[in-house]
């Protein structure tokens, strides 16, 4: 709008203006605004002071000049600017109804179970926000949500249809992740988005039972993380990057404790884990968890390296890490005890905080027991002196509502065996046939007894000699309805599995198996029922039971007169190692129980 048009509008609407000469404005009379001196002043013999105030105003913005001409006349309106604040996660993600439904399921079902023991800003905030702006993360979340819902329902988890919703979403995520990697290599995308995509892909492939692909995503994620850490100073790393790293480290710990013949863990001297720096006192149990995971990874690495390399103890890298990790268990316990004794008021009585702290206690006791047993002679009998530690693990597990919500603690609590016709009473429950049931492991200690793990088969070409129907599901067992937990946190299943296999007290190990069979949990590669079935047959082999004997309706394995005490399980009859070969198509696990006498016992476990 030019000057003439503005003047016409002013005259039409009789708008009062502020652009007259200085003299007319002082006299409060109408100025004809002739330049350089107005006619009204010159005709009356007055000196016109000119238009200095107008020139000053016109050097400003158009809206300021218009406002100066007339405060009631707004021309050239400017687009208002608002602060660039991140939008909170919303439930509406897409114009597609199926995608919105799947995203809502992730928010209301998957996420609460993902953060069951510990809060996670990474999942509940960062990843939820990125799912609205980053296609690779969005489609990955939708694929995970769909897999979770299928595990919870009776519909098939895997389908061969090319338009399968979960598979389509996952393929979309992979396609967009390639674009994400290209953008990152060009410096246009930060490393956090790339690592989060690795995390989601690892979760999906583990749920799908594709352990080789899951291991590939995990290795790539750790490689990218390590490269990034070497390229930036510690003070430059963000809190989100630290949280992402801790998630990958927990995945790595699971990979150490589970390995079938398709995805053996690659132990090497090139990238040993870092020992954590233990504080005087923890202020959050999530920090205690991160450090405990670090200790467990160091322990597993030291043990795994020594197991495959007889000269490992002469390697300076191995010696350095071993000498560090063995001194950190006591400081961790002191720092964690101080935290528990000084719990903030808002955490006292919080069920999630209690569950997380209980899980940390179980994991720490298991880890310390493995280390302590490994300091003795290489004998399976060394585990017998840790009966009290195994009992504490079982006692703690029976206080976790997530494991025993409908199952009261077994009675009697002590190791006094019940009568032959009496078993602890547990409410019966149903359980559906589970989907991928990976087996589970720990790695042998170099200086002592092994740590009970599910390893890849030492002879991948050999298959179990029993028939696939030999170890059918117990016909009389009633199991709990599906309550699937697709978590990749520390697992309460692992300490219970170790207890069932390494503790030879007949009551304690049966209590551990009963908890595993009555709960319905899938935590990453660990499945409670699959772990229970493998441990169940370990007990039968060691105690000389008929392999056809099944647990009762309460999932309690009957006692045998051949074994009333751990001392009655001779070393030659004990299981030293467990190797597995998971067959997803036939829903069974080929298990190789390596006995202490050197004789392998190969069987099938249905799941």
C-alpha cells in the first residue's frame, strides 16, 4: 500500500494522524503536510518546523510507521511468533487408524511394562517425542507394539502374509533408517536418533526370535556409540546419550547370558567393557542398576575370555579388568545400602521402587555368589555352601507382585521337605503356548565351577537324539494366563534359573521352578516358562528321577526319596553346562546337558 492510498483512507475515515508538521501539531490544527514547509504555516506568516519526527519513525518497521500515522489503523500485520517449545507426546500419531491404534497400545500397554521396575525418561519422553517426527522411530515403535499385542492375545505372533502389519511397519522402519544413516554421515542428524533406531530394531528382532539379526543391530549400535564416545569429550555428552548407552549395555549383558548356535557371543580383547565408578551413595536406584549391569558385564567378559582362551590370565587387558572388578562389589553394596537406608519420602512405599530395589538385590546376590563360587576349586560341589544366598533369592522373588500376584509364597518357607503326598499349595492357572522361547545363559568362570548358562551348541551339526515328543509339555500342569512382559531390563528370571540349576537343595530349586512356571514373563530373550522347563529336566537328571514325571497342578515337582539333601547329588551326576539350539518353527529347544562326568545328555524341550 503506497503513500497516496494511505492518505485517501485517512481522509475517507477522518482518522487523526500524527504526521503533520511540528508547528501544526503544537497548535493542534489540521496540517496540509506540504513538503518541505506546509502551506498553512507559510500563509499565516508562521515558521514551519518541518517533519523531523516523521522521518525518524519511518526508519523503523512498516508496522511501526503505520502505527505512528494512526494508532487505530493497523496495516501490514506481522505474523506472530511463538516460542519453539517441544510438543508433549500425543496419542494421535498418524491419519491412519491402524497406526493410531497401534501407537495407543504401545502407550497404554507396552510402555508401562517396559518401565515396570525402573522409570525411563528415554522411553516415556524422548522416544515418544521422536516417534512424531522421525519415520524410522515411528514405524519401529508400531512394529514393536503389534508384536507385543499378539503375544498378549491368542492370534498368531508370526504370519507369512506379505501385508502383515508388524512386518510392513518394520520394513518401513528399516527403509527410513537407511535414510537416517545417510543423513548422520553427512552431519545432518545427531547420533541419538541413529542409536535409538538400533535399540528398537534389536528389540523387534529379539521378539521375533531372529537372534542373529538382533545381535547384528546390537553390535552396530555399540560400535557407533563407542566411535561417538571417542570423538567427544565426556562433558559434551548429553543425558540422553548416557541413557541410550545404558540401554545398549543392558542388551549386551543379555547377549552375554544367552547364545544359541545362530548368535554366539563374540568375546575379544579389542573392546572390553568399562568398569563403573562407584559413588559413596546412590541417589536413584536406576543409577545403582546401571553400575550393577557394568559389574556384571565385566564379570561375564572376564569369565568368557578365560573360557575360550587358556592364556587369557597373562593378557594385561584381562588382568587389569579382573583386578578392578573384584574390588567393586563391596563398594557397590555399601552405596546401595546407604541409598536404601536414606530413601526419599516420595519413594518410601512406592511399589515400583520396591520392585526395582528387590530385583537389584536378587541380581547382586546371584552375581556375588557366582564370583564367590568361582574362587574355589573347579567343582560343582562349591555351590552347596551358598544355600543361604539361593534361599534369599527365592524369598525375595516371592515378594515381587509381578511374579507372584496370584501365587502366595510356598509353604513351608524353610527347606524342610513336605511329605511325599503333600506339595505346597498354589492356585492353579492356565497358560497358553508361548511364542519365541529362547534359552538362557551365564558364562563359565575361569577358576571355578561354571555359572549355568545357555550356550550355543558346541557341536552345531549334532542334533538331540531324543524324539521331539519326548519332552512334551507337562500334561497336568496348569499355568498362568498370558501376562507378557516385553522388557529388556534386568531379569528376575535369570537369578531364579541359576538357583534352580545350581542350588541342589531339593526344596529351594523346586520353589524357583514353581515361580518361573506360574508367572508368565518374557524379558528380552528370556522366557520364564522356557527357562523353567530347561531347569526342570536338569533337576530330574541330577536327582535320578523318571523323566516322565511332571509337575502337579500347582507346578510343584514331586520330591524323590533318592534326594532329600544337596549332599545326595553326587558330583558325577551334576550338570556342568547347558547348551541349546532353539528351533522356532517346531517350537522346541534342543538341549545338551553336559554332565560333570563328561557325558552329554541331549534332549528336546517343548515350549
